[in-house]
C-alpha cells in the first residue's frame, strides 16, 4: 500500500518539479518512480514464483 502511495505521489509531483525547471530534482523523482514500478512488478512476479527458483524467500502478502 505504501508503494502505491509513493508511486502516485511521484507521478503527481513530476510535472510540478519539471515546471520548476530543476532538472536534478525531476530526474530524482522520475528515477525513484521507475524503481518503485520495478519493485512493484518484481513483487508481483515473486508472488507467482514464490522466489523458490532463486532460493530467496519471497514475502507472501494475503
């Protein structure tokens, strides 16, 4: 749930920061948003595979 909130916050803040013309802050928010999307997809993937193929215990959310 916290990841979704952070994702939406990043999506909402990106245009505002871009309008502020501070490229470094915009890049940081865009980069962290990409990371959050990747983590979200990875957690969905490990929920299906259960992480057993890599030997990594995947958190199972109910």
